[in-house]
């Protein structure tokens, strides 16, 4: 754990965040990595008294998703690996996942109010634009995949 803290500080200086995962399968020149599921509350001493920890346990998935990553370090099934991602990419992903649909919802509602003069049509148009934003993010936008940094 101390080595991981040291690595986290080192990568943070380079503008990256890290995560540890386990290689669960190898597919061609890619690996499927199951990341360890931790929230920001994992290292906090007051998580027992905090409402955020309770909410985190409700909304955080019980099982982490598997990531398909380029196998640049020739890792094998069962290896623990270190993944990194540039911090600015997380902001970009968040804006695409939440910001774009929300902005389109507001834009659709504004269009409905200003051009159709109807609260009901404004709500419907806002919802349609929200769904369009979500569909774009889900099926068109391609997020950057974390990079394999180290095999333990």
C-alpha cells in the first residue's frame, strides 16, 4: 500500500491518476482488467459518521466493470497491473456523460418556451434533447482508455 501511495504521488505530479486492477483475460493483443472498486471514502477516518459514505455505498456498483486495455507490457491472466489516465480526460468524460445531456435538456426546454410558447411542449422537447445527448454519449463518443503502466 505504501508503494501505491508513492506511485500515486509520482503520477499526480505528471497530471495522471492511477488505479490497480487484475488481469482476468487476454484477447489478442489486449487484456481485460477488473479494477479494484474504491470510493474516495475508502481512506477516510470519519466514514462511519458521514452521509457521503452512505450515499456512496448506495450508488457505487458492487462489481467493478472490466476494461479492455492494450497489452503493452505482455501481462498475463492473474497479474496485478497499474493503469493510468490523464486527469483532464476525466473532466472531458464527465462533461460528455453529464454536461452534454444536461445542456441539451436546457436548450430543448428553452426552444420549447421561446418558440412554441408551451410548458408541456417545452418539457417534452427538453426530454427529447436529453435523450439525444445521452444517446450521443453512449453510442458515438469514444472515451480514452486508461494506459497500462506497470505489472506487479
